[in-house]
C-alpha cells in the first residue's frame, strides 16, 4: 500500500560508492550496486535518516513523497537473507570498509619474555575496527569476546594489546563526537545475531566517555540478551582507575579481572 511519507533520496551524481551509508542503515535498505548507493526497496526504509550523517559527500537527504509503506516484518526477513550474502566490493576500494581477519602468531623472542609486558606483535585480529564501519554481520563477531573502547584508550593505556585486546574483537569509537543513536542500533544488531560471549567496555575517566557503556548496555537490552559486561575506566595518566562488572548468568562465564 502506498502512502505519502518520509523516505531516503540518494543523489547518484554525488555518491562515490564508499558504502558508509550501507553499514549505518539498520534495516539494510541501502546497497552498493554498480558502484553507487541505491535503495533496495522502499518498504525497507523507515525514513528516520540514521544514514544521513555518515555520507561524506552529502549525497543523502530525506524527502516526503508517495512510497510503499514501511514494513517491519519484511525488514526482519530481508536482514536474515542479507546475513547469508557475501559483502559486495565497494567502488571506492577504501581499505577501511573491507572486512579482513588476521592470523596472529607470537615470536619466540616474545614468548621468552612475557614479563616485559610489551611485545612487538599486534594482537589485532580483524579489520575494520571503527564502530561505524563494522557491519553487524561481520564473520569475526560470531561467538566473540567483545572489546568496545573509546578511541583515546589505546593511546593512554601503555599495554592495551596485552591487557585488553588479546583474544578479543575490538570496536572503537568516540561517544562525544559520534551520534549515539546509530551506535545503540548497531550494538543491538550485533548482540542479537552474533552470540557475543562477553563484553568489556574501556573508557577514559573524562565525563564525555561515560555514555559509551550506557550505549552498549542499551544495545544488549534491545537485543533481549543477557551478556556479561565489564566497564574499565582509564585515567588520563594511563592507569586503571576503576572496574565494575555486571554479574553473568549461571550459564555464562564470569569475566576475569584485568590486571594493571
């Protein structure tokens, strides 16, 4: 049934196919086709415009016109189908949007000196790492132990890779400069579909960082999950200032403490 309502409009002349709008759309209404962002179906677009702020070229806006009514059930079925599809290569070739998984090994030299605390190898096992760029259906999220970190944390905390990142999938963002709405929606989709084992949220002691744990917790609630969650606060001097854990249900593992 058609109705006059708000819906996304894409300016193909401005669009460069970067794909940021694709990952920002929680309903999967946009796809890169022939190097351009295109609306897959009018009934998948809710017209709220969560994707608008992601476009670096200003190619998106919301218009009011006659269109198919938004169909929430159709969106659910569409997203299930999308999970089985391989992501289409983006026209811009931007490495920041290409999913990658790395196999990490430890050198003999590092294995012989674990007490040193700082090795020469990265513990990062995937790419991308920005919350806005990682699709909720990324293969490396499935069954993962998740680390959500404010983007200042790796700079301030000297042994971030050893104490936080090793063995985890990391998502990094800034709760001050980024819009919280898309963050919450993405976390909800991740927790709903990826069977996350537990999550650690690492933030700085500054006030603007404190919204990040709340966004993650809201995403867990929206997904209807009960995931063990721990918050770690890092001081501006690089020390751990505090830790707090949400108790895990009996069927899930308790998160071990991070040592300073």
